[in-house]
């Protein structure tokens, strides 16, 4: 079933959050939503034109959650947020960047793009050998193939009932040719075919990834912000 294409920014944000992380019954963050994903950030804030949603790690004490709720009002005072989180644990990483949804339709992808299953995993051997043993949890996996070898791959970094977050890799020496964008077109099509909403997010520092989003005509629905502590693992960025 093809997912709805008329979701509001806040609805998209909820799907993204549930795809990035696992939650307890009180909607507190538990872990990164991937095999062996590790501890979730201390705080995740998703911002849209219609408002924001804030999620806290389950280990944060109630009084700190109350204080962070006040500090996390828009516009964000990032230094103040960091100082407040550091009263709990030292901060390890601060992450911020745009989140995109896909238009209802995209152009057909290049014929050199292949969907990678077990029978095609040999195509990953040269540049992406680490993906060969993780195809099941990364499905769908789409690759741009040159001379019998995958040179750009788009797969699912994290998957939930309603959404899938893109993970994009291009081998050195093959960047800047548009191969990544072609792989993304294929990936998002098969994500939609499986009844999930494809989501693409990156950091403000990743200019190449933002260029791919612009090339594809993706629609920015929000901005993600998170703070991880020394006992938390960083979020997964698109490369």
C-alpha cells in the first residue's frame, strides 16, 4: 500500500522520530532504532513550521525534563540547552540538520541502478563490503553499478512500521556524477511500495547530501536537533 502523500509536517515528524528511535510507553527515548543501536540522545527536538516536538531519554530525571521543556522553546538557545544537559552527563555531540520528505512522484532512475538482494550482493564487494551481511535489515538496497561494481548505494538506515530513513554512500572517485541521486530514486520507490514513508535527513555540515536533496526536489518539512552525552551514540548521518 502506497503511504499517504498529504501528511502534515508534524505528522511526518512523528513518523521520523518513531523511525529513528525506540520509545517506552511514556514516549521517552530508549535506543537508536537499528540492530545494536545503542543509547538514544538525551534530547531530540524536531522543528517544523507548525511547531516542534521534543523527546527526552527515559533516564533523565523528571525535574531536568521540566527544566529542559522550558529551555527548548523556540527559538532554541543551544548553549543554554547544552549547559542544562551537562548537569546530567557531559555532552559528547550536538547534531542539527534538515529533514526531507519525497514528492509524490520522481523520475525513473538510471538503468544502471539495481535493487540488491542476496543474489546481487557480490556487487557490493569492492566498495561496500560491510553491507553484504546486513542486507535484510537495510532493505531496500539500491545501487548504481559501474563495470560490475556498486559505486553508490542508498539503503534504509532505520526502519519502522510507518517509515524508513535513507542512508546514502558514494565511493571515493565516483562522487559528483549524480550516481547517488539515481540510487535514491530507486530506494524511495521500493520503500513506498512496502507501505512506508521514505525520509531523508542530514546535517547542516553535509553539503553534498543537501545537494542530493535539492537535485531530487525533496521537500524540507523540518529540522532535527539532538544532544548526545558521553554514554550515548551519535545519530546516523547521510554520507
